[in-house]
C-alpha cells in the first residue's frame, strides 16, 4: 500500500517535457508524436511534447500545428525558430518553455522508440540519477537498418571516444536521454560545441561536474522517411570535436 502511494506521489509531482528538435520531418513527426502519446498515456505520467522546428521548408511546422489541434495545446507545445541554429541552442530554446522538472531529449526521425521512455523514468526514480541515457552498446541494445560500413564507423567512433575521453558511459554519441531540468540547464550553458559533438560534450561535462548517470539499453533504428543529416562535414566536425574534448579534458 505504501509503495502504491509513493508511486502515485511521484507521478503527480513529476512532469516530463519531451524536446523534439525538427528539420524536414513532416513524414516522421505525426508518427513519433502518436507513439509518444500511446506509450506515456499507458504510464499515466504528466508530460508535454515541445516541438522546436528550425524553419523547415517541407511543412513540418504546419504538420505540428495540425497535431496541436488534434492532441491539444497542453500536450503539444510549438516553439519554432526561423532557421537552423544548432542542436545545443535548440535545447536551450526548449528548456526556456518547458514546464516539466524532467527533460527528455530524443530524435524526431523514428530512430528512437518512445517505448524506452518509461524504462528511463523507472531507472531514474529507482536510483535518483541526474541523467539516464540510452545506450546502443550495452545489454541488449543495438542498431538496425545500417549497412556494415556505417556500423563499423559507428563502433569505431565509439571505441575511439571511450579510449580518449573515458566518459563513464558506454554510448557517448547517443541523443536519447532523460535529464533533471536543472542539470540540463547547467550542462547546456557550459557546453560550447554544436551539432553531433554537442551530445559528447554533455556527457564529458556531466562527468566533470560529478553528476550521476544511469544507462538503459535501447535499439536504434535508421530513419524510414527523409534523408539522414549525417554527412562528410559532420564526420569532420566529429573528429575536430573529439580532439577538442580530449585536450580540454586534460586541463580539467
């Protein structure tokens, strides 16, 4: 009986703000929103989905407006920007408008299945972690839909980051995470990287600040609709960012 009361208290006290940065995700957005709603309504958690569209020319914002009419303004919060300004600034923008005391970040391209959100919440509540991150490289986690070359590059990049940075987490480049709001605020304000390197720096900074981090194995699925935003420039950015984080970590 006491355990049921505690569970009910946690559900009423905690609210989860899910940040969805988007750019040209008109096909994926209605599906990911539907999956989030279906997954979290079963758990009876209070939540909101904050869509941060960076001036998508494909009509993503218009689709988000239709979803807001369908699910309600309390569930779907629209905070668009005029153009692409970087992933880190998108999170900062979303945090300013988040009313939850926990923030969940995830991709809007269906690479991250919302079914893992409840597992992250359970893990956080059980151990009071500051951060819970999804991992593709531990337990029964994995990647689906990538060819051998891309898997090899991903595993090689993860091995290199583990060797150089020793972050204390098995998946440094992942972007499916749950944060205490005040923790995410401090991390985003202290990070200087942009794009894909931003996720890596967040974990490196978290280790430096002494935050506690839990992991939940997840399956990552390559996007079905739209084009991948990972290209040659992002790989170069990753290499430069890795070197930057390595040398700055030596001075800490």
